[in-house]
């Protein structure tokens, strides 16, 4: 494949998608959208919980902390959620669903494999820039929860791998990628690379001019670099003989 195309993903669209809709929007879960004030209160509690969990950690947080952050009565939290654990897993279920919808939309595009992979990578990496608290909770709290290994959670995460593997299979069918490689294994390599970069951002291991990166163009550049390495490797191409 050629080197990453600089116009593969405009920052005003996919680079902003995690904050604009997929990670910010509240959903009513399996029963569909919640009506009026109930939806607003529930979303308020989840947003407050994300802030509290990011600041104090799940185990260091109390329901009273969430109520205080949401500026609501302590008992009202239990009107919407049974306990703190249900709040944590509602954060994952509802935000992740919106995120997957964007990934699936990218997978369906009639563009090159490279362009779609850059779009997915930029979406994932920009999530930290747009919603750092949510990503911090996902990486440091939700993934460490014992319930993360339950069938429902695994199916939700598996849907991401399925969408990316479908992008790779389409690339093989089009002759853009090597046909002998297993697309399922390849998608694990791709997502694994992105996960390490995101974790490094959460842990403040990546610095630009001594500060955490905040520019969307930086994240887009990193996304292109990840895809370039994934598709083309690190070795320099041999110069053709003179």
C-alpha cells in the first residue's frame, strides 16, 4: 500500500466524532431511549460518575461523591442505579455502543483499506483528546473490573474486532492486502498497537513540548503512523538498482 494519504480523515469529522456523538451521547440501553427528565438525570449521573472515577478511581469513589458531583440528592442515584458497580458498567455499555456505531459506519465506507484504518485509528486516539476522563475510566477501571470478562462485555468488545477484521478482509478481496494473512490475527495486532498508545496517553507517558498533546492534528499524525507501520512495516524499502 502507498504511504498514508494526508486527506484520509478530515479532523472536523472523525477526529471529533468521539466527543460529538459516540462517546458523549446517552442511550437508554436495551430498552431504548429514556423519556425526558429521567433521561437527563440518568445522563447527569453517568457524566458525574465518569469525572469522579477518573479523579479518584473506582474503588476510591463513593456514591455520595457522584451525587455531589452531579449536584443531586444522594438517594436519587439509587432511583436510577442499584449500586456503584452498575454505574460503572452502564458507562461502558452506553458509551461503547455509540462508539461501535461510528466504527461500523467507517467499515462500510467505499474507500481504501488504508483510509478506513486511519479513520478508525484517529477515532480511537482522538477519544482521549475529546473525552479524557471517559478513556481513563475505560483503561484504568472498566478493563480491570471482574465483570469485564462476562459474556456480554466480551461480545461488545468483540464487535470492534469484527468490524476491523471485516475492513481487512475487504482489503484482501480487493487485492490491497496480502491474501495469505489471517485477518483476525491482524486485527488483534492493529487494535493492540492502538491500545498501547492510548494507555501511554492516559499514563502521561507521551509528551509534546513537555505537555500532554492536545492538538487534533497530532492525534491524526499518530493515527497515520500506526497505520503506516501496520501496513508497511519499519524496514526501509530497497532502492532499485541503477
